[in-house]
């Protein structure tokens, strides 16, 4: 069984390079988009005075980000009718984890690799 999604595109790149601007433009043209999970995690953590933030507890932030990214994927994984553009995605969390030298727990890694 092929689970590859040929209609899912992840817009990735460094901070401030225009990913969200591109996603917003695509959305305004009628394309289906998926918002960046990092922004909502940061907002939630600030509101509840949590420390799962990229400038505080980076490891916990990475775990929350991976969980959110996998959930975002699952939320639309059965929808095959539209093209979807993701503002970042699971791969970005893998890159972030590597950057901060965080070892993603095996079970979470398998879940993310085989959504």
C-alpha cells in the first residue's frame, strides 16, 4: 500500500524568509493550507506561562512540536481531493531536534516517520 501523498507540499526554510507570507498568498487564491504548529505552541506556552519554548525548554518544545505536526498531518491525511500546502511540517521538527542535539524518543520517531 502506497501512503505517499502527492498532493501535500511542505513549505520549509529558515525564520523570516517568507514561508507564512507565501502560505497566506496561496490561501487567498483558494488553496488549502495548514498553519505552522510552532506559532500556536509558543502562544499557548506564553499564555499558560509554560516553559516548552525554544528559548527555555527546547527538548519539551521539540516534543510538543513533533506531536502537533503529526496531528496536523493526520487531520487531513484522508483528504485526497485538494492540494495542501503546509507551513512547515514534521521534517522541520527533525531538523530542529538535530540542531539542538535532542534525541527524539524511538516511539515518537516511528510514529512521525510512518504517519
